[in-house]
């Protein structure tokens, strides 16, 4: 039976071949708002920290974190590379996300460095270093990014860069240890620069991609108050990581995982 997930993707012209959902998902364009008291209880996380929202100030202790990331929906073994093809706006781009063997100290926390590179017609147009760490309860935290955008091989912008603890920037969560439908949280916060939010819609989707048929897929809606018309949906497969990212903004795009390699 086709469900709300597949129907919504088809309506936006983004249907994924073979994708089905095991239960109706929440509307893809649902706005993200402050969680209710009931939702906060429902989304209680193990470990020393709960999910942050908005401009909440978090005080993270280095002893609670590790750069050895084992989250079931995005394990980051050094040397792993995810290869995506992104289509949209009349362009085809190739994206590689590589877990490096490097770490970086962020406010005393040792974070894993992940390199995200976007190529168009063989030329690098974006090259970002993201910094992740996992807390002792299992939640995957995002501690910042160093972005670089290029045109004709020349660096043109570092807009969007931020680092936890600098200029008021606050860390966020990329994946809760226990993601449950209805849980909302912020992924990053630097006022006016980086204010991404996420909402868990389901963790029972089934999705077919070139990497196989995936069950129990985690489905999130992602938005930012800085760009109200932009809404993304992300799908994470257990043991693999992100397998599909769909931008539902007026200039839509879709990135699909083609393969995973290890070096």
C-alpha cells in the first residue's frame, strides 16, 4: 500500500523508484515549532544531555564525548566514503562525504572531521569540513563546520561557517540516540547564520536505492527560520547513514546514495 511518504514525493516530482512506507508519515511540510511538555518527555534521551531547541545554551563537558561514532543510523568509521548524485535546477552534481582519520578539538571536545565535497562538471563548487562527536548516551552532536564555496576554481565564500563556543554559536544534535516520531531538536545555532532544525517523522519507512532495499528507515523533516520556504526531507538507513536527501523548496533537488566505499 502506498503511503503518505510516497504520495508526497510523487506530488513534488521526486518519487524514488521502489520507495514505500510502512505507515503514514506526518505531512512533509509540517512547520517545526517549540515542543510541548508531553513531547519533551516522549523524546527523553539517555545520557547527560537532552535535545536542544532554538537558542538554548548547552554546556557540554569533554569527558562526555567521543570521536568514535557508532550511531546506528550513521556510523562513522574512518575511511568510509558515501557517494551521492544530486539532481535539481537543471544540474547534476556529485557529492562525496568522507570520514577522515583526523579529529579537531572544539571547546575541549575531540570531534571527528568529516569532509563533504560537491562537484559540478568535475569542478569542486563546495568543500566543507564538518565536526561531529557522540555523547555517552549515544546522541550524535554537530559542533560546527568550515565551509568553502568556489567559482571557476576561486574561493568566493565561507558563509555558513560556525563553531560551537565562538561568537555565541551553540552545538546541535544531528541524530538523537533514540529518535522517535514527533521529536524535534535543533541541529545548529549561530543567530542569523546557521539555525537548522529537525523533526522526526518516522523510523519505519522502506526505501529502495542503488545501495539496496532498506527497511526501518529513519525519516526527518529539516528546516530553518532563515529560509522559510526551504524544507528538506532526509532518510537514514540503519548501519549505513543518509541514503536520500530531498529539497522541497521551489527549486527542488534530490540526492541519492549510489554507493559506499571504505579506504
